[in-house]
């Protein structure tokens, strides 16, 4: 007997037939003798509708009331799934975030989980009851409903698995695992049997949409085994595991891309201590997330240029912040380009295999793809390129590293 947390996303519970299908998947685990807790998202499209209503009724709305509104989508889903399970002969009970409770900080719409008091759920699981838990939501110390931000249900599921000391957390979605790259771009993409937490974290942060970054970090921190599976077939999924559980890799694991990037260069900044800190503090205060950063000096040694990337949706805000700094941190001008894509290769093989960077750069060069910015970490190399070359770059690198071969 195992204790399992299953998580089903919006597409998996998109209508009543799909909710009934989820109930059967839960029942199969119960019939196998396992203790099961289920975390669910709102039905697909519901959260978007709730967000739109909140913004229409008051563009400058109270964030506490915003969370009260958008958290209702999951409340409907847990109730429906609990009824579907009961109709299948399964003892089931629904739980909202405040009932568990998921204790969070007070950062409404992007709260972080601080503690889960799961003793009551654990007791009921031991007695054979299935807990159907609302993802994405929690409760602050002030007793207000909070939400975790987009993709928060994945984080809820992994956090609950950690709190329950579950043997595994199964994330059910509309894909049947983690692939070497996006199969829509590269039909030869291969599903991975296993991937390390580090690799999955890098892939998620580099643009892969299979798992939410915070959920992977949570699993890595608490050593929760995560399996990515399809809601629509019974094929084995991809296990996300600690690196100690995986054999040494001979090549990279995958290629991720993000087509919605912007590159901003501040030209002619004074080359002195504190300039970079001033710029990036102002951007942080404006809640602009920075990704890649490159600084280069000029021939005169008196000035420097700083280039960084942000999401395309933040480009206009970032430019406005920088323009507001010109009187305090003088510079010549700003160069901004939103037709940018980020391409990343990821794999623990980079720790031991020589020539991976050369293979990446030479393969793209042979196809006439110009590299605008390069950034590296221990297991990732990312480049910024013109977005028109996104698909060509992904296919070229997938072939160059022979990722279609096991």
C-alpha cells in the first residue's frame, strides 16, 4: 500500500465527463489498496472568466477581494469530484485551502505556502477516505483567502505530498510526460522515462510548460517523487527524481524555448560601483523579473553597456523604469527588441561531457542563426536569437544532439 497525491489540471476536469473520468482514475488507485489525496484546479477557462469579471468590476480592485473571487473555481471542482467519487462507491470528502489549512503569507494573488497542517487529512486517509483538495489557494494569518498565482495547483499538490509524507505525487495533465522538446515543433521528440529535479527546474524556468517552476523547486527541496502523466491514457509517465537515482548521463536531456522574450540594452552607463545595483533594484521594485544579464565595457573604459532579457509583456514597463532613472544614473540611450526568443539546452551531462557548447554554437551557426546573448549555468546553456528562427533552432539542436535516440 502506498500514499499517493494525484493532481488534475483544468483540462483534466474541463467538463462533467472528464470529472467522471478523473473519479475512475482515483478509484483505480483506491481499489489497488492505496491511500489517495487528490488536488484539483478549476475547470478549464473558469479562472480566466473570474479574473476578467474582477478586472471589469474594478480595474484597481482590492487584492484580497480578487483572491476571494478567483478561488471559487476550485471550490466548484472539488465538490463535483467528491460527488462523482461518492457515486462510484468511494468514501470522499472535499477540502478548501482554509479547511486543511494551507497557511500562506499575505501576498495576495501570489502567496507562498508557509505551513500545511495536514494531520486531519492524514488520519482520514488512514481510515480509507479520499481527500479532494482545492489547489491554488490557502489562508493568511489574517484569516483571508489567498491564491498562489498561475500554476499554483501544482505547487499545492507537491506541498501536500510533502506534508503527508506521500510516496509519490502524480501530476496529471494533457501530455503524457516530459519530452526532449516540444513535440509540436519536433515530431521526433522522445518522452523521457526519468529526469532529475535540477534538469526539470531548468527546463521549466527556460520555457517548458509541463510543470510549474515552484512545484519542481518544492519537490526538490522536500525530495518528493513527482510523476508527470496523461489524464487521457494509461501510458507510464516521466518520473522526476533526485540525481542520485539516475545513471550518469551521456548527453543533454532536452531543449526548452521561450518565444515571448525581450532584449533591452542600456548603452553608455557610467562604469562605476553601484550603477548595476541601482538599475536592477528599481526594476525589482517595479516587479519586473530579469532573466539573462550581460555587461560589457567600452573602449574608453569610462562607460559600460548592460544587456538583459525580460518577458515581452514586461518590456514596456522595464523601459519606463529605466527612462525614469536617467537623471540619477546617466546613460546614452536604450535599445529594446521584443522579437526575441530564448533557446536553452539542459542536462547534467554538461558536468562531465566536453564539447557541448561547441556543438550548440556551431550547429546554429551552420543554419545562419545569430546568437545575440549567451548565458550558462552548470547544467544549462541559453541563447537569445531572433524569434523568427525559433523553430529552426529547436529542430537543429534536437538533431545535432540526437535526442530522438534513447
